[in-house]
C-alpha cells in the first residue's frame, strides 16, 4: 500500500511539473489582422409589430392606447431617438407609415405618439371633428429606440439622424438592420 501511495505521489508530481513547464512556454506569433467589418447597430432596439389598442369608433373623436416597455428608459427619452411606425394591411399588401402622420379622406385622421419613461402613447384623433371617425386604419405599431451617447464609431452622423424623418420605413429598416 505504501508503495502504491509513493508511486501515485511521484506520478502526480511529475505531471504537475510537466504541465507547469509546458504552460510557461513562449506563445506563438500573432496572426495577421483581419478585415475591418461594417459598423454595426448593436445598440438599436426595435419591437415586434404590436396590434393596435385603439378603439374602432371612439366617442370623443380621439382614442389612445399605451405600449409599456422597460426598454423605453429615461435616458432614451431624454437623449436618444424614438421612431414609431404604423402598419396598414390591405389584402396581401402592407403599407408602413412613420408617426406622426395625417390621412385625408372622408374624414381627416391624425396619428401621433408621445413618450415617457417605460411608455409610448399612440393617439388617433379626428382633425375635422367628424362623428363617423374610425381609428382602425393603422392596425399594428412598432417602435425603434436609438440610445444617445453611442461611441463615435457606431453613432450616426447628425445628417443621418436629421434624415430619419425624410426616410421611408424600408430605408430605415435597411440602415438599422431591422428585420420583419
């Protein structure tokens, strides 16, 4: 039994010394630097399409609903960019519009949003006061959050931020890598 313990101790000591000396060997040379990738949009946050919570035939010619999300932080509200889109689905076609937007027709409808920490409020209002106001033209909504204070390498230029209001949803989705 003593011989077995001696052999085990000797073997473990040998393995420890061999492993320790191997761990101290010189590292190999660093390989070549890879190609620089495109600037990402890792900090961009976007929601799924959210079904409308607007009343279909509001009594007072306006209606609203809240979208609650802890992702809508005070920091984003104060220093970031919040974009909201509404989707109209007709047969197999989809039409996506940035909010705020006004639709003219039999009656004029105005869709807009307001934000506060943890909430977005989507509002549909009759601009002309028509009593047959229907607010269900936009059936789904999506928000996009762009935090402020992003590092210069991934931040957008002020030109990009100013142009979001002039870009279509498809252009913004492509620019920010938003998938449906």
